[in-house]
C-alpha cells in the first residue's frame, strides 16, 4: 500500500493540516498535525509509521508551495513528539530532525517499548500496509533525538512560534505546543475530549493535577481559544476548562487506589507483550 493510500488529510486553514492513518481503526489512532511556517515546517506526532509520512507530505503536495520551482530548496521539517507512546511516535524514525521532551529522550533513543506502551492488534489495522504484515511485528524504533526540549523552549517557524509546555501526568514527558499569537494549543494526550488516561507506566496523578491547573490558567487568562488534541475532535476554551476541572475534582483517594490497580495490570501486560520476540 502506498503512503497516499494510507494517510488522509484535511486543511484547517492558516497553515494547519489534520492528518490521520485511514486504515488504523482504533481509539488509539492519533491525530497528526502539520503546521506550515515561512521558514520551517513542523509535524506534531507521527502515528504508527507503517507507511512513510514524509513521502505522503511531499507527494500529496502539503509541503510543496504553489508556483515554487522544482529545484527550490525545501524548508526544514521538524517532527515533534508530544510524548513517546507508540501511537504518536511510531513514525519518528522516518524524519531527519526529531524533537522530544528531555524526560523521554532516553526512552526514545533506546527504543523502549515498555515506556512507549506498545500495544497493537491485527484487528485494529483493517488493511495491511504491506503483504504479510502482522501487528506482533510492530515496535517503536529507536531514534536519537536531534532536539531535546524543555519547558519554555520556543520553536521558531518564521511567521509563527510554538512554545513548549511540559505537562506531565499522562506520561512523564508529555508536552503541549502553544501558539500564543493565534491562541491555539496542540495538546497531544495531555487533554482531549474523552476520559483522560492516568494509569499507564510513568503516569502520575499528582503531576496531572498540576498540569490541569496550568490548563485552567491558560483559559482564565484568555490565552487559548482552540485546542487541537492528540485524539478525537478539536474543541474550544470552555470545553478545555471543563475537562481540566473535572479531572481535578475526581482525583481523590478512591481514584488513586483504582488507578494504582489499573497501572499494575497495564504494566504487567505490557511487560509480557513486549518481552516477546518478533518472528
């Protein structure tokens, strides 16, 4: 299957494009965001990487300026992982320039499929990307980041800047990217319009509460009007406030006890799954 078949995209305007993997039908299917700048382009998350995402970006025309000469130099392209979970980081190995938060840089560099929580089944991939492909073969490949991010770093795209916000809780290296001028927040799995997951390895409820408090502050200060999340649909500031507030209100003792049990089971299952060797 070609990259043009595997992916699909939609323009949101203002140089932002939403991309998805058409034949990965799962609640884990991540949103991939392309943000075009005047001097640099950024891909935010890369999906599973079962087909070439860079090939799709260029062959579909997403990264070809209209009227540009064929021999014109390409703008730099940076792939940023909002965190290293498999559904977001699987395609990072396809890019020359890769950025990830400091807290997860080592896990990515060693291809740690426990920390990437790799968990994929044949039933979720409704059309095989290549003949004979099986989910048990899938692993997040080791990638040496070319840029290690910290809270407060700014990615300069020329006509727009994306500020890195370290927002742990879902994972220890989770980040949001904030376009302050346009009041747009690329939130990864920090927040999306669904039940927030805090029971995976390296999830931490106390960190998540602090992260949700930062999200509420963004809303209160009028700094976010639109959220482009790692899963599901986009939403606005009012919904962001409600999601963050609801998480804080439910993060009590009972939630912590049940989460501890779920994390233990998830960790055991992931260790068993990722100890298997692929044929």
